């Protein structure tokens, strides 16, 4: 495979903290880059990433070939992970993708998302009330605001008690390194297996309860689909796990990264506080500037050429979304955070059949969270200039972000 002197090493702590520095060099020097470390292609140009998102010649099922390549103990650790994750619509191609997506579209409708907005605002205000009531002028933004807001919304939709949030977050965090393609985390297979088995047991018990006591929640809807033969039991459990994990993880990082970008660009923060009506555009710029999706991963089904390179059947492709969102051929002054940027053709929610099902909800939660937070604490500031980012390729977010309310 072709190589260049420039190496993208996702295990490097500096790359984990600041991946764009290396990725933008690749974008300029070798935009279709073979990575021996990842054993796959790293794409960084906007047009190329979008083309892969739309390309029927690549498959979203990156788990099956990975599992098939494993042997012995590693394969045994992966069995439970693959059992449930392979039911996720995000890892499916048509016709299974079409079937599952159609069923999920009946749950996550635009009307349902709009009806949630008043409740999201109430949740945000309640979290901020709790922070303000302490009176110490400090709080940790991720655990006290950015995570519990979307997590509460998803738990309410699923119909599971909010007091289970910490346990579910712990299990989600166990799964995160495997799903996020972590490169320097320890035994992510065993840890991920423990997390997904715990979540599967939890949702299996909830589904059993709905069989005799159906309610107006998402789990009850999934149970009805299973009882009428439209989904399997494993698809029921897997869809509950997907709904929970995807429903809060991306938005947590959207809010956390967005708050950080505003605070590091005080003139944009001041503009938004002065004109709250700019919040929709501000959220789009947060999604572009340091979005919660670092990359999407595909596997080549049919060989194709890209910028003089041949991507062969079976090759892995890492389409680096956040790098594409900084492509100077598409975004003028791409390094500048501008809440009034227009047009803003970011790729954060994907394109084509895999466009993010939860995008309307994430956007609404982002708008409400940012508006409410800065209305309550207009003098909000970071308690530290440094932050530890998660060790994941496909997700982008900080682990903690201490704040002072000013």
C-alpha cells in the first residue's frame, strides 16, 4: 500500500487531544492516506467523505468481517458484542437497513420531536436550578448538565426510570471504547462485553414487563413489533441499546464541545447572548467546528478509485468527518468559529440512507441547552484551559469540563 512520510497515529496522546492538526496536514498532503496502524484508508477531504457516506459500493457492516477475522479468546470476548451490535440499523445495509429504518421512523417522528421541546426546556431549567442552588459558583458541565439533559429525554422516551441513569451511563461508558474505535484503551473487548451484557439484561427485563403491562413508551412499541413478527427479540434488545446509547452520547458531546467553543471565542458568545435568535445557526457551527462525530467507518464492497488510489474490496475506510468539516475548499476561513456562517454544509449527521435519525432531537436539545445555560450564567467561564478528550476515533468529546459561573 502507498505510504507517505506523514503518519497518522491515533494512539499518540497529542493526536487524541488535537487530531485536526495532523488530519489537516493529511488533507493538504495526502487526502487519501493509507494508515498501516489502522490498516485502512484515512479520508479527510469534504467531497471524499461525502462520497463515501453516499456510496453503495461500501458497506456499513464493519463488525462482521472484524469478528470473522478473530480467533480463540478474542473471538469469544466479542461474541456478545457482535450479537447485539449487529442488530443496529447503523451497521446494516439494505434490505435490512430499509426494514429497520422504516420501523424506527415511526417512533422518532418530527412531530414527536417537536412535542418534546417544552419538556427539554423544563429539564434544562431544573438542572440549572440545582447548580445555582449550591451557590458555590462552580460545576462540572458534562456530568451535571451536558449528559443528564439528553439522557433524561431518552430515558423518558424509552419509559425507564431516571434513577437508573448512573448505572446506564456506566454501562454506556464501558461500551464506548469499542464502539468509538479507541486505540490506546486497555481491554476494550472485555469491558465492552460487560457493558452490553448488562444493558441487554436490563432491557430484556423491561421488555418482559411491557408484555403484560404495555405503556405508551418506545420499549412497548418495540415489544409490539416483536410480538407481531416485525423484529426479532435480539433486534428488540439491540434497538433499545442503540436508542439509549446514540440518543444521549452524541448530544452530550455536541453540548460540551459547543459550550467550549463559545467560551473560547468570547466575541461569538457575546453575539449569541445579545441575539438569542442566532442559536440555530450557532448549533450548526458547533456541529461543524468540533462536532461529536470524529469519523464514520465503512468497508469496501466494490473496488473504486479515489484521487489516484485504488480502494480494494475488504479495505477499511475511515472517513474523518471533523477534518472534512474544516476543508478550505468548502468552508471559507474554516478555522474560524462563526455562529452566523452560511452556508454551512457540514457532514456531521451523515448523508444518504444513514442520515442521523436523531438529528432533529439533537438539534433541539442543543438549541435549548445553549440558550438556557447562557441565559442563566452569562458570565460562564472555563475553570481550566486544558481538557482530556476521550480516546475514540469515531466520537469526539471531553471527559470532564469544570466551569465557573462568574
